């Protein structure tokens, strides 16, 4: 029995053409004109619609303990919301406590995901300490267990951050292991000093979160991380890049022939820091790190997407309930849990505000949201494209539909949306994960636990070798 | 009857996977696993080999009158050599004489190509005058006849060049017509002054060609063209970019959100200006405009290919016999016909010196040599990719073969090769044009006149619309 | 008999100290504490005030025929106004008509100045044609007659401008002669195209003057001039630099070790292009080329003054009566005479809005308005500083006085001021030219014809040699 | 009784003129033509020679404990050598041990200098810890005692360095106190990692010192310091800048309007890292931090001096005997005491290799070596210029003399010279400190203890206020 998607317009990072797609055993078997249909086949009519690869979100924080609470979406609600928004793969961050055992951390995250995820998933390991044989052994075990990407923090001094020398060591080890290092680039030491200064001055509102983390501090840390990676001879991946300074640092490094990759998130493209001025503690909804930036930065980011400096759009999905969690920082901005929902919004936001406005074309949309992240994190060609042999992660998309963003539209298990009331377009009519329909015209048809862990393999293997 | 290419590894600008490809009526009909074979089908076994889209060269000068002589390859020998090197589409330059009729020029180029070309071809129109109703009418007629790209020259003062105001007008008109403007960016006024100065000083050797055209003059003209295009609100395409200064100008414009595209050529990636010091007038082989650059520039160009600033690799194929044509400038560098062969070398040079050295990956190779030029000049998805519905322009490529570059290897009708004696790898085992085998294991199996004119359509139509 | 200035605070580009100054035979003879006084000496008490070198304005257009009229200040009213504002030297532009004789042009300007100037003056020669033996001979004669600086125009296509090749030739000749080339850097070809486009669209208001000359066109021309000067191996001086793009081009050239100098004018530091929106044709008062720039550019210029990229502040003083001359372009912005008054305002504007606001310090004020221009144009140490042996061009300045800018304050012979109604501070209590009091507490005490022509000598002689 | 210097050519940062100078009570009283001579006056004939302000070296380490030994020049030999080379003021670094008392440190340095110095001197305080009330109190006391400049280290991790947050705090405090912060900008954390890596690999030669401290790490730290200073709203002074990356960071900051100052040293202008390849451990002579840089960097620094980005040339004079001190690191590059002699060489090196080659003019020489450092550290106009009221620190310099650099020429108490055998020119014929001859034609005529401590005053007082 096969699944046959007929008469759609296939779109990939490169191509656009009309064809049928057949999926067997969860894998794309055939792409062609007028493919034959067997009686037992499930046929999906895509006439007048687009057929896209299921999208890949390489930056989520599901069910994550943070700042004294836990992010609001677990692996069931979070992956379900992802699928509803056209995303069929997530790579989530397992984050070890300082001096915590890396393998045990990985076990804990497996326990969080198993039996819950409705789409396939992988893990990055958050590296919060380094420099001892125990740390190195733990990270080598992670790689052996299919976790080939590490993340380190230059922010969150005193809890998550490692210092420059540790980052250098991690990069050098990762290069030898064929693993990739991601970095959260903000100068945590100065952030801490500014937070202290602002708190001492009696400032409590959410806007002071942003004022404690100016873009120059992200630009600085990004530049520094690039220099350290160059010394270590290792590739580098910058997560959630938000500002012109950091963007330019990446661009210059690439122009000099260094391998640096960068990701941004929809919220940094869509908002300016005026959101923090909203009354009634509303600004807290946008409290995340790095924060939303002043006018000018979003334009720079759009240009960076168009010129290829920004290769990936992910979400940093990390939702907290406004009513019960964000409010923990009502009287002290530094206690507001950092993070916001987005895993289900990404594809639609980029389509309506990127593709339809002409800022990026459809190919760039698919490349940044699906193909490129899959390739950079060792998931391609299994994920992120439509090709013979790839997993049957497919989205039938209606480009003409319209809707309104908000909690009524998205499937996140959280009580607010960053995009509440904003117009959107496009509909994810049918979403398949390995050939199984997960979502169909507004109805969840998937199954908790159907998602599989994606064991990735080390090795930077620029084909051919 | 179909042609079936079996068991190969398909490569596109995005993907790599194993599949069979079937071609019917000159068009790809099906891509899949274990496609059925009919008895009458022609079957090509691609086991162990790669299946690539036929490459697209958007910068050739076949049978072109220039500097008192005519380029050595006509549309038969030139397109045959292209096919032998894996290229199945060329876009050649029809160049009007100053104040010459644009439609008559187009007629003349059609006459040169018809009955000769063995693969499909298109034309750009070289715009050497502008500003009168006659010029505008002529260019509008070109667009109506399928020539939707114009080229202008900032170099060749007094013969081909137009001035800044004319370029502005051409760009504004082209924007309205949905046509693309390419530019040869060198400051012709200063080049002329330097040539005069060097000749007056008694300098005659080929090296003075290069010294009359320093990279700063290309950087200057490139920056100027970008500013003019911005004023006109028109996209811009820079041909044969050779140097770090021009590259940086393009990068900055793209970072600022301007639509600027740039092409380089293999010779600028492969050589430094030491070639001009070779004895016995050998340097004349590399006399072209812009010239080969000093050390440092090639590295910058490779980085520009890797970071996406350079989107296209074309050839500027314009060969002149060393023994009988280049020698016209034996005693005066300014009389050496400008140009060199390359249409058949490009794919192999980029594979051996780009892909195999790790400077670019296979996807970038295909993108820059095939997919991107096809897209930028309105030929995609008909040309430049492997997708259902695309023309059956396909190359079966053996990545493991090795050979030596030189006149014995290439099929150009000219008595020298820029790459003589240099090692190469890869073999274009079978080359198909619209499903017909044109070249097979060293033997020409095509036919003069089989190539068709590619009528292109105006309109910058960023899908969807 | 000597003139003795007692008890003032002397300020130079480097120093600040308290001392007396004695002047004999028009030249500073002694600087010291408690200098002896002879009965016949004229004593000026400078207690509580500053003693400055008389300022040097190297960019004026007095009594100049332009755009069908003549600038409103002649050498008497213009130099008198200069002196009233603390300026004791001007270098004015003699501008040859296209193909006009350079020596005759110089004769004509001498005739304009002689018997009228109240302070010393020199000439630059405006070079509007080049490339013939006649042109070269004429320019050599200018140098022999004490005019060692040339100016060329990239703007004013068809009347004043020369092309890139001519500029290259002029620079090469000037390098050999030890003369300096200045350039008005705007892309005249594109300006002309934009003017034509805007006029064709029926736009007539002054604001369209600015919209026809966007800053990108100045940035482009500045970059181009720098490249040409580098090729010619000659130093370059950029007049009236107004925008961030041009500033950055100069900064980069200097960082690369090229000798490039740049001047701005007070109006570009003080205003934004909102002035063109003023009702009742008021915007015409600011119609000059280049035009006043959008917000952001002035800040960049102030930073350029502070970091030394901008070495000179001159005025481009070229006044036209609002009521009778500016009005010529009432119905066509392209007919408004380009230019504005400023020779008498410069020192006061820079003091109030630069020094007192902390943007520059007093030394930079003196350096940019006096010492540096004198040095760059071969007038130092005779002019532009307070040193033993220098001309007794001295200003006794009261830093605490306040006033209101406007026609009632300035001495220009024109019916408007750019700064009408704006607050100012400082008073030029006594102004001496070669030891003679020219201006004293609001009263003119000079004499028409007292000013002498400053014969300058060729040779870039970086001391020592 | 006065000292009269007659008939010389006076040179300052701005001016050049012929005059006599009279000094009374240690202070310049009169500058003029044909000054009267009293019988008791000491007359120095400067005919045919230049009269310069005594130079100011704001970066010395005399008698300093470091890396298990003590620098070879004490305040007697060091200041005597300074005077012999035309320098009449030094500002030396008092460096507190980590958590050491700042006032006691200052006491210790006073004890080192008193009774020994032959010229005037000041102190900077090296800040190696911060963040406690004790630290702040100590620094406030330093300011009260005339030490208004602090230095911190981003290098020397674990001993001298402070972290980013501490630097931010120091800058904020200094801004409030009117003190200046200097920074040694290298990323100590990565240096430490590279040193460990190289040592672990068995590398022992001096060249590995340089390889452990690549220029990118200085560029990174410089950029970071600039960002931190911007956040703190404080001016910043970069000591011993050596490389193109750091230079460009400073240039960009200044272009953006930030107050950043930078100093380089003669050795970074004069040598490339080939010195580390010299046999017989010779490379150890150039072991200092930052190290000598690869080719290209010196050219960038010369351009930075010419364009004003580099405002100061100091020496970082910190000599160690080759035979007995440098040799401590014979078998381990990390144990070689960091530092080299230079206080007596600076003026002559810059004259011969800067002024005479045309890279800088005489005014820039005096400005960078005397006037600007004096102004930036609160010593001007007392020191660093020739003006009425300034201290009588004067040098009579013969610009035509020639000599050979080396230990036989310089007066340093150390057994090697960086410039051994290199040609030089100029002679410091007579050197006066506050009117007293300290050095005369090769003979020391000064007195240990004649030098006075220069009590400096806080407050950034851009005149006027």
C-alpha cells in the first residue's frame, strides 16, 4: 500500500514543477507524471496546491526546566503544534546542569520525548561545563548515541555559560569528533553587570530586560566566538542571531572563507523593541534572550536572509504561560522566564511576511526552514527535501487560504501568541510524517509516540568522499 | 519510446539521491526507484556514476567579429565542445555595432547559429548605444523576439561603451520591460589613458595589458554600476567579476538589500598574473578583459563562491588562435585580440579544483554552473536542473575518472588551452540534449542544427504570482 | 612702532597659554610674558579673551558669473564680511569657461580682486578642459603665477565637468608640477538624467533639486576620484564633502595609506533636508550643490571632524539674492542659482555648535578652520597660526559674548542668512590683518585694496628637505 | 638668570619657525626674534638645528618585578637613558598584586622613583582586582594622590587580568572620577589555551610565544574593550596596539563618534615576526606581549599613524638581560620574561624610519611622541610642547647627524638592543629638563633625584569650561 499525492506543484529549495509523489514504507519512492494508482493506495488530491517538504525546526525547548519553572509545551503538545504548522522534525536541546552528567541528561531528555512525540525528533546537547576527562567522555558518549551537535552559552553567567578557554576546547574536541558547536552569543558578564545596575536603580519593567542586553553585546560575543572557532579550526553555528552587528560579523567571516553558519527566528524579523513599551506587563510576552531589537535590525536580518548570510530560520520555541509563569517577574524583570512560543507559527509567518511580500522567494523559504537546517545538522537527505529515498514528510499547502494568527489558530499549549490578531495566509491542509497523515484540515490524526528519535552520525562529509 | 537512465546517483543544486530517470519526448517524465523498462526504451546504465543536469553557460562569444578578426569557434564547433564538457545550453552575445540596428543584429546572430548549434542556445543583446526612440524600439523588439537580457559595457571606450546616463536609461527601461541588464565593469576612460601612457613609454609585452587594467578600475566601475542600478530601481548582473574590490562591492550591495548578481569565470579562479610573465609571447594566451589578477584575488573569489556572493560561473569563451590571431599584437599589447577558450573546460575545472579540493561542494558546483544561471536568465526549470517536466538535458558523469587538460582533451577549435598539462578528473560519459545523446564516451553523436533557439519571456516573476 | 596684544589666552591648533604678542612690520615678532611696551606702540588689551590666528577660508566664490547671474558678494563686501567673522584669508576660485584661456581667466580674477579685497587672498584655478598642449601650458603658467591648486568638476555635465580620463591627466600633471587637485565629486551624468526625469514629471519645487542629487551619487564620485588619484599617484582634495558615503570612502583611502584630504562646510553640519520642505520657496535658500542631506549625515560629519577624516571646514560662500536671483528658479528648480552665503558665519557657527557643545575642542576648531587649510594650500606658516614670523593675522575673541545669527549680524551683501534667528556665541572683538586692525567691535576699520594676492609656490615639501 | 636657546628652528605639533627661546625658573618665558641676553644667562646656540619639546613616554616599566625577576632599568638608569634619547617625561606603571592594596602599591613605586629619577615622572595604577569597597577606595585615593589613569589587563589570565564585568565597573567608576582607563587587549583565556596546547606538543622555542598570541586575539579583545567602554559611557585608551585588526576596530569606533585612543610602539612598526626565527635563542629578545606581527601589520600601523587613528607612540620599555634573564625561558618559551628596551630609542627610530622616509611629517612625530600623550594624560601644556608657560623641557636636535643604533649608542642598562647595527640619524645635542641641562653632546649632566613626581588632576576638561 502506498500513499499517492496527485497533481500538486512540488516545491523544493531549488525546483518547482508539477508531478505526483508516491510514498511507500514511509519513504518517497517515485516522483513523476501520471503515476499509476493501486486500489489500496491512499490518494491525496493536491490539485491547485503546493507540495512541500515537511519543515525542520532545529531550535526548540520542550518540557524544559528553566528559571524556576518548566516550559509549557511538552513533547506531545509541542510536536503536535509543530505538525499543525507544517513542521515534521524538531531538534530539541538537552541541557546538562553545571557539572551534571551528560549521558544522564540525555537519558532524561529521551524520557521526556518517548511515547509523546508525534513527529521525529533529535537532540542537541547543551554543554555547560568542560575541561575534565569526565566532561569529554560524556560528550563522546553523546556522539556515539546519535547526538552530534553541542551548544554552549556565552550568556547566563554563573549558570549555563562557559568561558572562552572552555569554548576553545569544546570546539577543538568537536572538530575531532565531527560534531557541530552552536553558540548563544551574548556577553553574559556585561549583561549581568547591566542587570545589577538597572535593578539597583529600581527599574522593574520588562523593557529593562531589553536594555540590559543591547545588541552591541551580541555583536561582540558573536565576533569573539568566530575568532575562537577560527583558532580551533572548527565550524561554528550561531543560534538566534538578532542584530545587524552580529550579522555583519558572520558575513565578514564567511567572506574571509571561514565556515560559520547562522540562524535567526521569526520574532526577530517581525517585531521591534516597541513591544516592550506595551502596557499591563504585555511586554513580558516578548521577554526572551536575546531580546527583540530596535528598528533597523529587522531590515538587516531580512537582507541577510536574502543574501544567504542567514542560512536557517528556527524558532527558539520556549513558551511560558503569561498568566502563571511570566508573571513571576511582575516586580522584577530579571525573574521573567525567558522565552516565547513559535514552533507552529514559523512557516506561516515566513510565508505571509516573507514570500508574499517579495522579501524572499519560495525556494529560500523552504531552504531556510527545511533543507538547510536538515543538511547542517546531518538530517539531509532523510529530512528537509522532496526526493526519491527521502522520508515521506510532506505538506500539502494551500497558498491562497487566509486566516488570523493567534491562540485560536496555533496549537501551542500556552495562553498567548506573539502574533495575536495579525493577518496570515496559507493553509497546511495535509501534513504527513513518514507517509502517515498527522494533521488534516485542522484535525490531528497523528499519535503520541509515533515520532522516532533521529540518531545522527558524526563526520563532516562534504560529498563526495 | 523513452530513454531510461538507471541506477545513478542524481545530483541537483539541493539534493543527492539514487534513482532512475525516464525521459519521453525530450522531457523528464519520471524519477523513481526501479522504474519499469519497455523493450523499445533506450537504457543507459549509470551504476556507480552521477547523473547531473546539463550545464548552462550564459557567457559565450561564438563566431564573433572583434578587434579586426573573428573568434575561432563557430556555433558548431563551439557548442560541440560545450557538450563534450557537460554543457547543454549556451547564451551567446549578439553585439550591435555603435548605432547599428538591434533587430538586424539579432537576425545576424540567428543566421550564425541556425543549422550549426548542436545544443540549445539563447542570445543576450549587447547595447552599445541608447537614448533615441530607434534604440528603444529596437530593444523592445528584441524582448518580443525572446531576448530578455541586455549587456552594456563600461569598458572599450569609443567603441562599445555607453556612458553613465545611458546606462541609467537602459536600466530604467529594462526594469519596465522585465529584462535584465548585465554589465562589463571596468573604467574604460582610465584604461584608455593607461594604455596610451604605456604605449607612449614603449611598452609592448602582454603584461602591459594587465597593467593597463588594474583591479581598482574594475572595483570602481562595479561600485558605480551598482549605484546607478539602485537609482534606476533595477536589478543588475555583473559579468566576469575578477577581483576582491568588485566582489566586496557586490557583497555590500546585497547586504543592503539591493538585487545584484555576479558571475565569475574559471580562469580568474585558477591563475594569477604571473602568467603574463611567461616567455615567448605565451602571456598573450591569457590576454582578456578584465585580465588575470594578482595573488590574493583568486582566494577571495573562491570565498565569494562559497558564501554565495558569486552566484554564477560562466566562461566568457572567446577563443583566438595563438599562431595566427593572438600574434596580431606581437609588437603592441593593445592589438592582441582579447579572449580565451573555456566553454568545454568549465565543468571539469570546477569539479577538480573546486569540489575535489573541498572549496565548494557538489551542490554549489551544480548551482553556479547550471541552476542559478538558468534561473537568472529565465531558463529554469526548463534548463539547469533534474526535475519532472524539465528538458532531458542530462549528463552521466564518472567522478572517479582522471585525465590531463589540454588541446588533446578539449574539443575547442583553437590551438591552445589555458590548462595545458594540468591534471583533471571526472568524465562526461554520456551527454543528452532533450533526451538525445550528443556525446558518448569521447564520441560526438549529435547533429549540427539540432540545437534550438531558446525564446525567453520577460517579467521578473518571483514565484508565486 | 609695534602692535602689542596683551594678557590674552593664546590658542593654536595645539596649544593654549597666556602671553602677550607683539607684531612688527606686519609680522609676529615676539610671544612672551610681560613684553615691554614702547610709547608709540598700539596696545590692545585682550584680558579675559582669547587670541586666535585669523581664519583661512579656502573655498569662496566672490563676484562669480554662474547660471546666468553673478554671486552677490564682490571682493570688497565678501572679504569685509569674512573679516567681520574672524577670517583673514580667502582662496577664491577662478573658473575658466570650457576651452577658455587659463591665463586670461586668471587675469580676469585678479581684476576682480585688486583694489577691493580688504584681507589677503589667493586663487585656485578651475580646470574645465584638459588634454591639449594649450591647456597644459595655461596651467603651467598659473603655477608660475602663484596659483598652485586646481579644481575640477565631476558634476555640471556639459558645462564645467571633465571626464575621468581628463581628470587622470590633470592629476598626473599636477603631481609633476607640485600642484594640488581639488574635486567637486558628484556623478553629473546621473544628476542630469534625474533632473530631466523630475522635470519631465512636472516637478518644479526646490526639494527636487535635492532629490536629483542623492548622496549615493556623491559617494560614488568620491570613490571614483580616489581611485583615479591612486592610479595617477597624486594627492587629492575633496571639496564640500556632505555625506556618510563619501566620508567613508575618504576614511578607507587614508587607512590604506593614500593621501586624500577632505573639506566640509558648516551648512552640511547644521541642517537636514527638511529645509527643502519649507513653504514660500524658502527651500531655495539652501539650493546648492551638493544639497543639504537627510538626518544621519550631519552626525557622521561631526564624527569625521572629530576623528580627523575631515581636515578642513570651508564655506563654499556663493551668495545669491533671494528676492532677485534665487527667484529665477521659482517655476523650475533647475534654474535656481546654486549657492549660499557663509564666509562670515563659519567661525561663529563652529564655535557655538561645535566647541560649546563638546563635539570638537578649540584646537580642532582652529585646526580645521585655519591651520590645516593653510598648510594644505601652501600658506602655512605665513597664515593659519600664531607663531613668531607668521603674518600678524590675529583675532581677539570674546568667548562669553552671545548674539543672534541673521542678516543683521553678518556682513554679507545678501538678503538672507541660512542661520536667521539661531542663537550664537562669541565675539570677534578685534581682527587684524598683517598687524592692521580691520574690524573692531562691530566697526570696519580696514581699507578696500589693502588685501594682497598670496603668491603660492609649488612643491609638496614635507619638511624636512 | 635665564637660559637662552638661540637661532634654532622651533618645531611643535603644529608649527615650524625660527626664534629664540628663553627659560626662567624652569619655565618658558619668551619666544621671539633676537631676544635680549643678560650677562648671567646661559646661552645655547641652536643655529642650524631644531628645537623640540622634550618627549613624553607614557608607557614604561622601570624596576618592575615580573615573571620571577625584575626589569633591568631602575628609575635612575631608565630615566637617564630616556633623557639621552630626547625624552624628558615618563609615566610608569605601578602594578598592584591581585588583591594588593592600591595605596601601598603607589607608596612602593614612589619609593622606587624618589632620589633616582633624573627627569619628571608620573604613575598609572595597574588595576588587577575590582568590585569591592576596598578596591574602589584604593583607586579613589590614587586619584587624590595625583594618579588619574588606570590600566587593566585582558591578558595574563589568572595573575593580572580582570574579567569583562570588572572592566565595565572600572570604566564606570573612572568616568565618574574623571580618570582614564587603559587596557592591554589580548584574549588571555585563549592565549592560555594555546600556550598549554603548544607546550603539550613539546614546543619550546621563542617563536611559539608569537604563535600563542595571534593578532586575531588582540583584535578580538580590542573590539570587546571598545564595546564595554561604550556601554560604560567612558573614554578608553588602548596600549601597545600592534595589528591591523585592532587598528580597524579603533578606527570604526572613532568613526562612530566614540572616544577611543590608541598607542603603538616603535618595535611594532619596525619588525616582522621573522625575528622569532633567528638562531641561538635570539628571538627571545623580541619576546614581549603582544608579540611582533607578520608582514602587513607594520604597514597598516604606519597608515594608522598617518591618518591619526594611532595618536601616541610610546615604548613599553621593560628590559631584561639577555644573558641572565631572557635565558630563564631557554627550554620553555612561556618562561621567557616578556619585554624589551626602548625608552631611549623611540625618538630616533621614529625620526629616521618615519620622518626621513616620508611616512609621517615632523609635526606628527612630535604630536605622537610628545604633545598628544601629554594631553591625553593630563600633562599638557606643562609638558609636551614649546609654549610660553610650559616647563622648560627642551631638546636641541641636529637633524643631519648620523649614527648606528645598538648598545653602544643607547644608554639602557641592558645587554642588547632591538636595533643593533641599524643605521640611524639625528642627534639629541642638548636636553633640558625644566631649564636644566640633563644631557649634552653625549655627556650626562643631570642628577639622580632631580626629577619630580607629576601630580595630575582628574577631570575631563575639554577646554573651555
